[in-house]
């Protein structure tokens, strides 16, 4: 008696899963008791089906052949994107097969529909690999912290962005240059938009928010800001004030509402998240009884991601005859807090002509919108005939700040749009 | 239909579990679907049975009454120590009840016997709270990383020791003084031996070694060194070389043997473990496919520990009718590597009279035992008419170093026993 695994998509992650199952099926059985066995692989590219380790495994160019294979108990969807991944998963669930996926984009946009299909057919839908790669963060949130209400989650969830920000911080280089190198090294996709514009982080943020707040979250409700406008100057100013800039997915359970956003954020240097460097990911969770916990590891890459897929397979095997667990448990629909209602401290960088009265006028506008200033940096050095004015606010509402910045940007001495980042 | 929970021991952790179940049973049911219900509490102290939240729950002064209560599906053993905890757990398992325990000492000394009793009776024995308090480290090692062979684990597993070392590092104070303050603040037990002598860390090390190396590990085979001989001077020398001193449980899978030891260790300042401060715990795991991961949180305290106990209860509930998982899966018995065979770099501190030829003679002895020196610190300042000579070795076998230090300690100019710490 074995647990038959089928893999749709023998690309990077798929071939990693094939490698683990080919090499370690015996040791996994010994360590966990689960008789996992790769029985079928499907890929539209004939070359992908020549992956080493396939041996006697059935190979199909057509995923439907795999989905109708009675020896396949668990379908791993590893092609990514919305279609045809969604159709494959729905068909697998309808056939009563369990599904493991690494597809964060699909979950973010169609989680509730997939969840319903799983429930209707008594099948499992697992997605550990979709967030944090090799870090068992979904398991930790769902099971390890099951006794707790999750109060907040701060996640570094995109290795490419963290690599770029780390290199900018440690090597005095601008984003374009580091990004180009990252692409050459294979750490960043071409085009890099899904990563550097923050969308990949948003998909993961949506999954964490749905899971931790037990509610359906519309991805369109999550404000997203990537890292493309971060300059070396911002990193230096942040450092002068004792902070490091990280792209964070921020999720909070607040007063019956859900706070969910993706933002470059100033993280205090002594915070553990500030020490998470290069392509590593980490998730900082504050929960009701346990207090702060942190989970760190490789958030992407072939083998870490494949390891998470195989962990899900083993988990399904260990559950044996137990009734299927729902991928998400949705309670009543809760509102994602409007951006303008978010509260916190903010970093503001203005680019302005060097003339008298600037700081006074800026502070007046901020004050009119209820934003008060905690500290200020202005150096004598000029940047293309302009100077930077960097302000750190006290606790304030984002709405007031946004309105103030709109007004400030129209002042005659402001030479470039201002921008702001929240502070952790 | 509910899942009946019985608690033996309504002390600190027990009353934390009572609090969570009393306040959160409904929200746990909503979030996880598990109908957990506290039905029985036993404690030898009548006062302990007046804990708030007990309401209609049955209360017994005698644990046997709880063990024979047919409404109790899961027994939580929260009294600690070897007996009567062991008898209670064995009786519960024999009655086919599932058991959740936080008892690391009992697991370290009697794990295999308890494991056999669980298997013989088809019952679960869970122990997430025994290691790392609120950090879901057992779950991460057993399930999250199930696709991997674990290569090594480095754990800061005793909050008291980490608190003391952190305060010594940041406040220029000696151990006795910090310990006294920690005792006053309730962070350290009186007497503190189980913590500061390293035994508590050893118990956890034994559990991790058994789990990660799939073998029975005799606790007597684990070399243990506590922190009592660490001085402020060691901390300063380590810092000059770029290291922080942490008490680590070290487990490694090497060449078919198990390496398991508890040692104050020099951790490089840029390593994440170096940033784990005060009473926090962290476990750094290097695994086959996932690479390095780290898990951080509160390793002790009422609510974090209670949260881990409740997570185990929920997990058993989620498994429903699935067959019980063994607490450990033991493969063939493997040898714990002899201390003398351990390899690595070492920090050595000698206390010697300030006279010519000392360094030459010391280095000759070390060289005769195959130990070569990478760097050296000797300051002009005197300590009670003697000077410290601090040496950092290249990679070496511990056996040679131990023999060399024995010889060095008998040299006439050495005024105090020398000591050494491994380097991570």
C-alpha cells in the first residue's frame, strides 16, 4: 500500500520534488511511516519529462491523464499562475484527490473558490510552499499557534527584494545596479515587476491575512508598494536614525477589522527582522499567549520550496483516514481597514530647493493635517541643486499624512514628489 | 460530542492551560473545528483546585480519579519531575488515553519506555511544550522539515541562562550578581542548578537528538557544561574577537554517529543566534534540502508553555480517527560521538603569572597535542597578580585539546585551571 503522488509541472520546483521523492522515499518512510511514492508526472514540454529520477514513473504531456490516473492520491500543482493551474486543481479536488500547491497568486485571487471545492469533495488542499518557501510558517500559524489569536504578523516574504535592499545597504549601490546583478545571478526574474513592485509579497500577505484573521480578504483591498522608489539616500538616512529598510507584509487584527498592507518599512536595527539579510525570508508573529515568535529561512529556491511541498504530502499521508482539514476556515467577512485609517510613525523624505522658509512651511502643512514631527535630518550636501529634508513623525493617521504630502508636493520649492514609509 | 481534557497539576503551566481552555474553547472550536472541553483537574493541593475558570469542571485531589474518568480523552501531565509523573503517564496510556506533557526531564530519561507504552496502546504522546516553550519547534522538526534529514541543530534552550549571559554582556556585571537579580525577578529558580549547570538544556538536547537522529540517546552520553564558570572577562575577550557567548545545545548527524552536547559556545556576532537576548530561546536548524532555518520565541513562562500544551491538544483533536503517531521513531541505535572525537575551533583562557616564556611553553604543549593557534589576546592589565592569556585555536580535535590543557594546568606559572569553549 503506497501513497501515490502526481506532479503537474516538472519545472524548477517540480524537479526538486521529483529529486526528493526519488532519493528519499525510503528514508521518509522510515522516519515518518508514510509510504510516499511518485507515480505520475505531467508537463507540456517533452524535455521536462526526461528529468533524472523519473525511472518507471508514468509521464504525460497532458495533465488530464494524470488527473484521471487512479494511482494518484495527491496532485501537486507546480506550474504557477492562474490558468490552467486553477482548472487542474478544481478537477483534482472534484475527483476527490488531495492537492498540494505552491501557487500563491492563485490562492490570493481564488482561495475561497478552491476552499469550497475542497470542502465539497472532502479533499485536502495544502499550500505550505506558497509562503516563506522552506520555512514551515503555514504549519506554525495554523497548528503551532492554534491556541492563540494572532495579533500581528510582519513578514519579509520576497527574497529578491530583500537581497536588493541588503546589497544596497551594505554596498553603497543604487537599486538598478543591484537588480541587474541579481538578474545575472538568477536571484531576480526578468522582468522583475512581480517581485520589486511588491505583488508577490501581496499574494503572500493575502494568504497570511486570510489565515490569521479567519476571513476572506479581497486582494484588491491590500495596499501595495514595492521597492522601486527606494534610493541609497533613503537607506543612509534610515541608518542615521537607527533603522534598516525592509519590504514587509503587515497583517494585524485590530478592533474587528483586518489590517493588511505591503510596504517598504523602517525596521529598528536591534529588531530581529533587521538581521534578516540577502535572499532570506522571516516572519515575525505576535500572538495572544505565546507573545513574539519568529520563523526564518530560505523563502524561495528549488529545494527549500520542494521540501515544503513534500512536507505537505507527508502530512496528508500522516492524517490517513482522518477527515480532511479545510485549507482556510473563514469566519464572518471582515473589512480590510482603509489605508487612511492606518496609524503609526512615518519617515518622510522631501526633495526641495535650498531656500529659506522651507521647513517652516512644510511643518505648517503637516501640522494642519495633525501630523507632528519627532525628528529631522537636513544635510548641507546638495542633490542636483536640491536638498533632502527627512522627517520622522510621531504617531499619526496615514490619511492626514497623505493629504499633507499632496499639498506639500504642490509647494513651489518641492522639486520631486515626496515619499513616506511606515516605521515598525 | 466534545474532546475531554484532564489536567494533572494545576500549578503555573496547568493554570495557564485552564485559563486558555476556559476563555478560548469557543474561539478554538471556531478557528480549528476542534470541540475541546476541560472536564477534570487534579492536584494534591486543595488551594490549586480553586483556580478561576474551573466552574463545573470536576476537581480531584487524586490523579487516579482523573485517569479513570471516562470523559477524559486527553491527559495533560503538568507536574514535572520523574515520579509520580511517569506512573500517571503510563497509566493514562495503558487506559488508551492520549497524553500531552511538558516534562522534558522525564522524556530525556524515560522516553523509550513511554514511547513503547504509547505504541502498545495506540495512544498519542505529545510534548511540544517540553522544548522551546511557545516555539513550535517539535512540530517544525517532525512535520515541517519531514522531507529533510536534519544535519545539525544549535539551540538556545534555557531562558535563565540566556538572560544571565545577556545581562553580563550588556551590563558589565558578574554572574553571581545577575543571577541574584534574576532570582528576585522570578526569572531563575532557587536553587538555580538545573538551569545554570546546564541540565535543563541537556534534557532538551536529548529530546532533539532523539528526534532528529531517529535513535535512542542515553542522557548520560551527553557532555554537559553549564555557565557558572563564565566570567565577565570571557565575555569581553569573546567580544574583542567578534563573538557572543551563548549556552548551546548542539546536535549533529555526523558520519553515522550522533553528536550531542551542551556547552557555553562562542557565537559570531553576525549570526542570528547572537541576537537572541534575555529570556528568549531560539533553535537554528540546518537541514538537507531546506538549508538553515531558525525558530525564535519565549522558551518558558506560563502562557507560552500553556499555548504549546493546548496546540498539542488541538492537534490530537484534528487527527480524529487517524491512527496515533509515535512520539519518536527510533531507528537502529547509534553511538553518541565520544567527546574527544569532537572537532572544531576553541577559545582557551589561561590564568598565568606574568613571566617570560609562558606563551612559548603553552604553545609547545598545544603543538605537541596537534592544537595550532589562530590568534591570541594578552593585555597588560593584571588580575590578582596574574594575567589572562586568551587563545583561539584552528580546527582541532577536542581530545587533543583536553590532554594539552591538563598538561598546561600543571605548569608552575599557571595559577588557575584553564578553560575552553567551542566556537560555532
